[in-house]
């Protein structure tokens, strides 16, 4: 397509087995606010939509009374998304305003994101609008202890939805609930939490991400909320690098900030080297960058592991803070290594480190970087 339409927001709904994804989907499918939404689920039988069914649009697709398209993903996700776009572009399905993908309870959400970000066509037609992770407040701590998949689902979330809070021993304000909240804060300081019982849940979920298309209006102020850089930095200072239990100690969220603008070539070099050396362990990163070529027009970046979504240039800084701010969620990756690497490409190597001379002459000579 020579002039593709504006990218559709795509939300990933994940959570471990029993967290309540099916219950939430049933609730969302009844909400008129999702009338222009396509929902991709694993199988129709897992979601009780029979009473909402209006007609079959195509094989694996039904049209609901709310106006939603509900698509069954029976094979490859990329194929399902391509088929959806083809039906819409050919006029065989109504136009949609967003897509919600529900993962299986045991799924790692990163491959779902990569399916979109790494695809040359899908990356033009969709933008990642947020990762929503559901956590069972009763069994959440035990699930995090036993299943690394659940830890990763929480770590990369933009929004965490707590379910069954009324069933927690001691109540929502009891010791068990507080312990889970503390653990979630340490594991995902960039994610805000909502209770599934709240009345305006749909609005909270659809607002999980930052939409560059609205950079000129008040909604762009959500950039700071989406990044949550201050919350991540506060968590780093509060925890002091202390480990939480079991799988959690391998995953950390941290920030990289800079007042000074960085050249486009230097920033691309930083990202290329970071992804080449640590791509599999770089679970997710997002940020806003001050480029030397146009410091008044920031660039929003977002990526998963070794894949970067096409950057989006904003017409102006939307929140009054013109610093480069990057938030990274990584596994087995020292924040100091990443910060030294960024300083090297910025041209301001950290002189208080033993390897400062090496960084000045060779940005690749950073301790901890592994090439393969």
C-alpha cells in the first residue's frame, strides 16, 4: 500500500491460568466502548459468546451484537492478523478501531509482540497500545514462585489487573494483599495496577499505552504515565538492588536518562550494540529520545528483545520534560553496563569507572557485553 492508514492500536491481554482472562473478555465483549474492536482469542468455545453472536462473517470470524469482530486464532498469529486486515481492506468486514489479542495462560507474551514488531507489513498497520497482565490476587504469589512464565507476563506489563481481591485472606488491605502488591511493584514498577471490580475498567485498559497520534492534545500527557520513568527510578533507589525471591531476582526494570541530546547515528549505534549483545535478555524497552538533529522534536521508541518498532517523531515535547528517558525491563543485565554504554555513545564516558579510558577510545569495550 502506497498510503497505508494510521496504525491500529493493538493490545495484548495476558495472564497465567486461572487469572480471569475469560471472565474479563466476556465483560469487554459486552461493552459498547469496544464496538469497533476486533478480539482475537484462541478458540470461541473458551469464551461464552453464543448469546452475543449475530452472524458468521467468515470462517473463524463472528460479528457480535456489540459490533465487535471476534476472531479465532487456530494457527499462526501473523496469518490471523493478515487475514483480518485483508477482510477489512476488501470490505468483507467492517472497519475497526483497535485489536485485542488474548494469549493462552502459559504463553510468553513477547513472541506475540514480536510477531507484530518484526513483520514488515504488520508493523506499519499496527502499533503496540499496551500489554495488560491479569494477576489472581489469591494465588498470585504462589504462581510467581512456581512459574517463570507468570513472572515475565508481569514484568513486561503496562497495566496489571488484579482479580479476586475480595477473596484474599485478610481482605484487600490485609498482609497477604500488601505482600503481593510489594512484589508486583518490585517486579513491574512501570506498570500501574487496577482492580477488576472497578466500574470503568474498559477505559483503564484501553488507556494503557501512549498514542503518538494525539501528540497535539491533552492525551499526550500520558507519555509520562506510559514511561513511568520516575516510578522505575524510585523503585531502584528504594530496593537498592536487593533481590526478591525465586525467579524475580533475574528480572530488573531500570532507567537511562540524559539531559544532553544524542545524534541519530550514535543512538542507532547504541541500540544496535545493545540488541546484538543482549537482545534475548532485553525483554522490553520504551522511551523518548532527544536527538541532536532536532532537539525540539522528540522521538518515541519502543521495542521487544532485539526488535524495535518504527520510531515516531512528535512535533514537540508533550510533558515539559525534554530529557532522554529510556525504561528497560531486562533479565540478567546490569543497569550500570547499559548506562556506561549509553554514556560512551553520548560522548560523556563515566570517568569514575575503571574502564573509562577504554570507553573513551572504544565504546565496544564495555565489561559485561557478550557477543555471539
